[in-house]
C-alpha cells in the first residue's frame, strides 16, 4: 500500500494578504570582518589586576538555623510527649 499523496489542486490558494513583505532595508552584515573598527578614543584601557579577597569566617546560614531549630523543637516535642505518657 502506498500513502495517499496530496495534489496541489486539492489545496486552497494562498491569500496574498498573508505574504511576507520584502525587507525595507538591506540586512546588516553578520561577520565581524565587515564591522567598522571603533575609534581609539572609545577603546577602554586594559583592566588592572584586582587584589584577591582574604578568606573570611563564614557566618551561619539562615536556612541552617531554621532547620536546626526545627529539629530541636521536634526533639523537645517528642521528649514532652514521652514524659506526659509516663
């Protein structure tokens, strides 16, 4: 068996109102070889070396503190339930 083929006669003619209009301006070149060179005045000087930061002591993260307090509160809740149950 072969697949049914679609013929051009079966298709509706395209509406010319939906045609893509030609571009108003020529396309810009995409290769850097065609780009103009900037004037020497606008060229930024080379960046200076930035001194490295010294290692600072890490502060306790807020998410860690929240988790630690949650674990402590759950542990105290379990101890309280155990004391009340006895």
